[in-house]
């Protein structure tokens, strides 16, 4: 792996951990969970730090752009179809349609996971036991759940992949669906890490 890609991936890991706070805040709010004032203050401070990062010249958007470009090159020979879809994601992202860019990231993750499992007898047996129906074709959430149960994805990766899937579905079914940028950037950054991991596993 090139030094540039290594450094970028290290940065993505760090910022992904930070932007996860945004997701946590939203999840806590929606579920009506009670947290202490100190915990809430800490979460909001981390959220504010993300906003500060975005205002700097070397912004999150620039880093997202750079990371997508790095992965396009990384997968050009290894996974040409993934490289092409990442190119689509980049074009959409640069057009400021970031919710749709999340959708393209989702397509990459889904294709990488399904291509690993669609011929797996272990997965087919698992699905048969889950749905008790030999004729039902697998859907994306089946692949995600199996990957989690088989420790291909850890709990955080599964949660983020599932969240990206939900965002893609909302954007697909609702033409005017919009979110604040840092939610989309959180999904994209974590999604790129998942693409890198799964792309190397499936080769």
C-alpha cells in the first residue's frame, strides 16, 4: 500500500471515530435515551470540533474527495466495477448531491459483500434456516447479518453499513431527501473504510 493511501486511511479511521458521535447523538435523541449532562456536553463538544474541521482550508470535503480518488486508483485493477462506482460516487459528491453519493457508496459495499457470499453454501444454509423458505432470494440485509454473525463485520461496522443502507433507501424513494453535510460525510468516510476492507478480503 502506498504511503499516501496509508496516511489517508489512518486519517479516515480517526475522523470516522469522531463523526460517529454525530450518529450517536441522533440515535440517542430518536430513542429518547437519558444521558448525563456531562456526557451530553462531551458529545456536543466533539460534534462542534467536526464543524470546526469543516471550516478549515483543509476541509472534510477535500479529504473525502481525496480518499475517494485514492480508492478509485487502488481498485482499478483489483475490482474495476468498484472503481467505476466510486468514480460515480465522486462525480455525484462533487455535484453536491451527497445523499446520492452515500447511495453509490452503499452499492459498492453491497456488491462486495454479495459477491463473496452468493455462492457460499454456508450462507445458503444460514438463509434457509433463517427464513424457512428455499425459494426466497437473499436481500442485502441478509448478507449484512450473516457477515456480522461470521465476524466479517464487527458490531460498529454492521451498524454503520446498515445505516448507510437506510440512507440509500430514503434517498432512492424520496427525491427531495436532504441531510446536513456532516451526516453524509460520516456515512461516506466510514463507507470508504468498509469498501477498502471488504475489497481486499474478497480478492
